[in-house]
């Protein structure tokens, strides 16, 4: 644990980027929880009432969530790698 605490000074200069990365991770988790809820509504409402318009809207919504998830996961992973590379660069320069 004490070794991890020694990394804190390196993290302080990237606090905003780390916060953004964690926020994106939280949003991605929320998006992952939306799809099962939509599928539940599709089964309970769309299929039960044979509402084709509702099924189509739900399918488009799931596709939109999937596309948003793909874009956000790209940016989150890119940002996480960027932070890791910058911290590694800073640590090498300090040595």
C-alpha cells in the first residue's frame, strides 16, 4: 500500500483527466444497466400488447445506446491509456 501512496504526487497533475475517466466509466455502467430495463419493457409492454411501433422504437433506442456505448468506451480507454503514458513519462523523467 505504501508503494501506491508514493504515486499520488504523480497523479495530482492529471486530476481532471482522472476524474473525467472515472465519470465516463460511471456513465458506461449506467448505459449497460439501461438495456436490460428496456428489454424488460419490450417484453412486458411491446410483445404483450403486440405494439409494433413500440418494438421498433425500443430497438432503435437499444441501437443508439449501443453506438453511444461504443463511442464512450473508446474515449474512456483512450483517456486511461493517455494518463498512464503521461504518468510513466513523468516518472521516467524524475528518475
